[in-house]
C-alpha cells in the first residue's frame, strides 16, 4: 500500500524513471471521479500484477470526510464509499471535481473526431451532471434505431425513437454550447469552437423547440441504410476545436508545444469555471504535461496554476522541469513504491 500526505501543498509532483509507477498514482486518483479512470482501462488491468485481482483507492479530504473506490476480483464494476457509507459511483462527481491530461491527449487536435468529442463531453459532464446520462442514452437510442432499420420494423417504433433522439440530441447540444460559452469567458489566449449539425441550428438562433422539430423532420426523412449501416448526422458526429487568439490560427495548425499550451489553458479555464459555478476547487491531474514546453511556457504554466484554486498532481522524470512550481511537494517513485517525499516552497 502506498500513502501520500500532501500537508496542504497545492502541487504534488511525482518523479521517477519510466515504469516506476508515477502514472499509476494519478490514475488511482482519477478513479475517485466516479469514472473509469484516466486510461479507461478494464478494472482487471488496473489491479496489481500477481495480486488477487482487486484494488482500492482511499482519500482523506480537507473537510475531514473520506472517499474511497474499490474493486473486488469477480465483480462487474467498482464500488464507492463516503465516510464509510456505500454510495453510487455517480455521487462522487458531486464531491470531487477531477480533470486530467495524459500523453494520449497530446494529439487531441489532430487525431480522431470521436476522441475530441469524448474529451469535450467528459468536461461537459462536470459542468452539467445530466450530460453523461444523456450521451449514454443517445448512444443506446441510435443503436436501437439502427437495429429497427435493419429488421424493417414498422414506422410506429421508428417514430417513437426519432422523437426521443431529437429531444435528447437538442439537450446534449444545448449543454455543449452553454459550456463552451462559459469556458470562453475564462479563456484569454484561446477560444472554443463547436461544429455540429444540431449545434449549428441552435447557434444560428433557432429556439430549442424549433431545433428539435427541424431535427425530427430530418430523421424522418433519413431512414435508408447505406450497405448495412445507418448514416445520419447529429450530436454523435459533432466536433470541437480551439483557436489561438494570438496567432489567429486554429490550434491544430500550431506547433506541438502550442497545442499542449492550448490544452493546459483549457483545463485551467475549466477549473476556474467549476470553482465559480460549484464553489468546489478542482483536482487537476497532469501526466507528463510539461513535455514539449520550453522554459518560458513552463514558467507561465506554473504561474497560472498557482493562481488557480485547484490542487495539481503532476508526473515527470526531471525535477528541473518543475522548478517554477510553488508550495509543492516532490514524491519520488521507484520500482512501484514511494521512496521519498520532500516539501519545497520556491
């Protein structure tokens, strides 16, 4: 068992060579969000090698409450407790606002639309707790609609599904637009842009009711299969991007380092938004996030992090990369265990 006591530090830096267990520590913290964790891995893959297949994460919070997530070998899902009482996993999001960046997001702006959309929707869920359920519901409805079209069932069932898809879609897109607008208030060097069939109707000025009716009409006119696949536009095809306001360029056309700074700017704005909206400080997990950043960019990042009312957990190989971090503790990780903790106030 590994235990880290933060002693009020704002920044906790996990140092160690590749394979030492740095990422495992912040992935464990990500489990306290109630989601599947930073990697989205199967629970059996998260448990310790050569162990009994189970794992547990326990945290004592500043308000003297405690939160834990655990998984037993053979279970189908994780379980959560708060102050030693069983609670639904979904309740954790109300207690802890956790957001993360990992190396997987380094190419977020140039890789698949589906990855960007999933990333953006995950942020939206912290802004509006109903968003996750709506996205899951839409995916289920779309699967049911495709099956009905393949089996050539009657139009009555399709009409019911299309009504539900239209109303759910508008709710999803309305949340995305509201979140992007709120986030842009906190962004200075960048701006969020949304691109989607339903989003564009709402952005153009159509009311949610008129947008729902228009999208419902589109669905009723798009009931043909292409091959054996259903091809329709909607929130499941939407995309988001960012614009660099200084360079006047889409972020995907900027350098790797500038793309990383855009992501970090986004995460910091997200934390500030949540603090103002929920009065709850966020926990920001940064896995190798200072990679690709030059000295000036790192200095700017840690200045902004210091001003942000959030606790930051970051991993890295070289302590020199974190010399601008203030009110920080440095945790050394070696061979899967914590070997040293040093507090440093720069």
